């Protein structure tokens, strides 16, 4: 990126020099190159900030709605106590662990890109049966519809935010372990 910026500034300087010779300007207009760069960069920068901020607001609203839906779950109703070991508290496995841990203020384990039985073993190791996928990435949530994945389900996946949203809550069977 730094090389691209330097090359762009050298290119603008060469363009201004060429224009000065072609138009017969008596002195170099050194300010013209940076002014042209700013005229292009500022609108695109503002557009980028607006797009990213609207995406962040939409994600925040969606995660808040997921958190509200999760707070109603009986499996997560018990408030975590200070000093509890992570395996003793009601944890959750998710594809967005950092984001959910911040919002929910509870342990959230990263969903590995492993077969469903490996996820079941991870759930057993941490004392949870809940898996939450917020997005369709990697093998999940499609892996739960395979024969190996459906054998691990304690019930059908539950859509937390409606039929069009990919946020799925999966409850695993306790016997879904690695062979």
C-alpha cells in the first residue's frame, strides 16, 4: 500500500509536469498533484466510512437481537458466578466467539472447522450442548444436515431471528462424541 501511494504521487507529479509543459505554464504548480489526490481520496474515504458504519450498526442490532433470544434460554439462564472455572459455567460454542463473549459476558468457545462429532466432543469437554452459528461460513451450518451431523442433533436447529436470518441454535446430543 505504501508503494502504491508513492507511485500514485510520483504519477501525479509527472502528470502535472506534463500538463505544465503542454499548456505552457511558466512555473510548476506543485500544489495541483496533492489537490487532485485529495479531491479523489476524500469522497471515497467518506463513502467507505459511511458504508462501514452502517454495516457495523446492522451487525450490532443483529447481535443484540441474538443475545436477547439467548438470554431466554433455560440452559443459559443461570448467571455466571465470579471465580467459576470456564468448564463449570454454561458455555456456548459459536462461529463468532469474541463478539458473543463480549455481548453475553460468558464463555464462548470457537467453533472449529472439524466434523460434527469433533464439535460434540468439544461440547462434552466444556460441559455444554449449545452451538450457535451466526453466519454461513466454512462447513457450518450445512454440516448439521449431513448424516453424521444430524446424528448429533438433539432436535431440529432453531432459527433465532426468523426464517431469512442464518442465526441457528443447535442443541447437541450428549452421546455425540468421537469414536
